[in-house]
C-alpha cells in the first residue's frame, strides 16, 4: 500500500511542488495540506496520513513547537521536518521532540523519496549537511552539570523539559501555573549555567536527575 502524506507549509507554491514530487512516486499518496501549525493541530486527529512533512518557519506557532502537540494527538504519526533552517539548536529540538527526520528544502525528489521511505520503514532521515552539524555538535559529549543545587520541584521540571515537554505541558503535568514553571526554569538556567531548552534535552535526556 502507498504511504499517505500530509504537508504543513505556509507557502502554497512550495506545498504544490512537494505534492507533485510525492505523487511522482508510486509509494506515496497525498492526504491533506495545512498552511500553518494551528490548522494542522485542528485537523490532524481526523487526518489519516501516516507521515507529516512539517515546515519550521510558519506564521503563528513554529513547526518545532507544534511537534509534541501533534504527537500527543497522533502518537504513531511520523513527522519529518522539511525546512531551510540549519540551526543546530532547532535540529536538536525537533529531534528531541520526536521528529523522525530533518531534511533541507531543495533536496532532490529521488533522494526525498528515498529518505521518506527509510522513515516509514522505521529509520531516520537526515540531510547530509544536517548530519554533519549533529556529528560536530556531539563529537565531544558535554558532561551534564551537577543538579545538587536544584530543589525537588526544579528537578521535576528539569526532567519534564528533558523529555521535550513544553512549558504548558509541564504546568499541566505538575498541576502548577505556566508562570510558576517559567520561574523554576529561570532558576534552573541560572543554577546550572544553561541557556536553552535544547541544551537541557541534549545534556539530560538520558540522565536520571
């Protein structure tokens, strides 16, 4: 059976070209088009697609921030980021949130088909330039900072962030307000000398804090 694919892309002409590329391969069929993350979040529950091609630079909510919400609705959905951005922090966040691939726009149609088939067969897809950046980023693994200075609640927040959860998800899980979560995160950043959620995911994702 061909794989059903939906597209999240704010530029209609780009989405149109992607749709044509997908339909040129017998292994894929087109399911739905969303112009932004909010449309995708509203429609994904009823969308029968197996694979979602997701742009990052969207109006409103960014594609990266939408990933955990999309997967919360459709846990089995395979998401592949397709973007022009090569920022290592965005790459780390997207993969940390559960994306199965990170490809750069401009990828040849044949290679796109091959990478997407790899994802559907259970693998991961990375453009060569993205893979090179990740190799460089993780070539010398950083040692996680000592968390002894954190309060028990700050450690709970840290663990949830390491799982890729958003501020709102953390607040819901811990039954506290998003404002309180932000205050805990500010304290965590200051105590551990950390500057971003992506850094937390990289350092603590597999650690028992």
